[in-house]
């Protein structure tokens, strides 16, 4: 083998080994946990700092941010107990309490949280009449928060805050200034 070819081969091997070693050392920031799978199965959670992975055997499955996350749901059409469709906008804040469960218990935490919030919102508002819906933001937020906490806890998620950002009755009710009451009667909004 010629000296130039041998030198290039040696340089290629050194660069390859350096690349593998560089990829096997991982630095995890303070606000994050990285989940490592060994041969496709959960192996460990990397804490903040430096960690060494076994090349070609270990792989980082997920980088989980432990900071507070915000989800804003666009206004949703919801039917009240007195059959009036209102548009309700909700904002959620949550944190990941258990990175392993948040990764393996549900495929997409954000989407699952959105769907659960919309379904729960429809249940909560569906039990209230229009007047209680329009005047009961805190009550709706409290019930929504309690229902979400029950399910999201199993996912390793903690819902820290629920805000009802908007409640908009249909335009025909807004024009009249009063919502329909039971049996077609009218009651003033408070």
C-alpha cells in the first residue's frame, strides 16, 4: 500500500472513531431530561450534565422539556344545557412531572391534552345553562382543571393552570341582550 493511501485510510479511521466518540457523549441542559433506549427498549433517564452512551447500542428516544408548556385552544363550539351554541376559548399550562410516562403512556402529549380538554369542556359547559356559562368562567375553569388532572396524572403531566379566555354567545343572543331561558322564556344576563 502506498504511504499516501495508508495515511488517508488512517486519517479516515481516526475521524470515524472521533465521530463515534463525540456522538456517544451527551450534555443534557438543566431544564430537560433525555430518555435513552438500549436496543429499542427503555433503559434510563439522563439527568442534567454529561453522560456517555454506548455507541450503536444506545439511542436517545426523547428530549423532554420540564419547563411550563402553554396550549391555547382555539374557540370551540359548545352546546349549553339550554341548547344554545356558544364559542369557548381555553388556555392550558402544564408541566411534565414524569418524563418516562409522558413519553410512553401517550403518543403525542400536546394533541392528547387538546382533545381531552375539548371533550371535557363540552361536558362541563353542557351541564350549564347559557347564563351560568357566560358568568361562570371560574367555575368552568375549576371543573375543567379537576377533570384534566385526573387523567393527565396517569400520563405524567401536571396541569398547572386552566384559563377560560373567551365565552361568546351566538350573535342573535348578543343582539337581544338576553339569553333564552328554560321553556323559551328570557332571563337577563348578569
